[in-house]
């Protein structure tokens, strides 16, 4: 820290005159200490803002990479779905259904690529405000599915876990 930045040097307007009594010196010391603390608080706040900005940039970069990965996965799934319809050449209705689904997935992938995270967040927030019941039901169903998945993955593949403990 440079000498001009040192928080322990009293500022000239708060220094006590040479012949001042102890009360004046104490008050001058108090004002100097108060100035030092305010300077430290300002510096800490500035560094905190810098850290928050750096964290925000890192989070945005991470979300952007994950967003691109998700868009690529959706595009890959659409491509896989489209290639699987070759088996349905003799059934045009089924082929049209899967082609339509692939088109929708490609549009979704493109939408994911072109939108920013803040746009997704704003859209999700406005949907939640417009249809809170749908969000609650969707959350409930997702919770049930997650619980079912966790329960199913915890069972051993060879039968009931209680069978192992029976003698």
C-alpha cells in the first residue's frame, strides 16, 4: 500500500492544532479514525463489487456453455429421431408424426442457441406469474418422477433388498 493510501495518516483538516488540549486531540484522533474506517469500508465495498462482477461473469460463461451443450443435445436428438423415421417409409402417418417432432426439436434447439439466459429466466418468470397452478402441478409431477427414479435406482437388480438379510 502506498504512503498516500495509508489509512493511518490523519487528514490535515482533522489534525489538532499544536497547542490544543487533550479533548481537542482526542476529537481530532476520533475524526481521523472515523475517516480511516470510512475509507476502509469504501475500499471493501469496491472490492466486493469487483468480486461480484467477476462471479457474475463466470456464472454467465458457465450458463452459456451449458446452454450451447443443451442446444447441441436437442439438435442431436432431432437428427436421431429424423434418421429413425427411415424405418417407417411404408407408414406415412407415423413418419409424418416423427418428422414433425424432429422439426419441433430443431426449432427448440435453435431457440436455445439464440436466446440468452436472462431471456429464458424472464420468460419462465412471466409464465410462472401467468399460470402458477401449472407450475405447481409441474413441480409436483417432477418431484414424483424424481422420487420414483431414486427409489427405482436404489433397489438391487436381483430382487428385494430384504432377501439378503434373511438367514
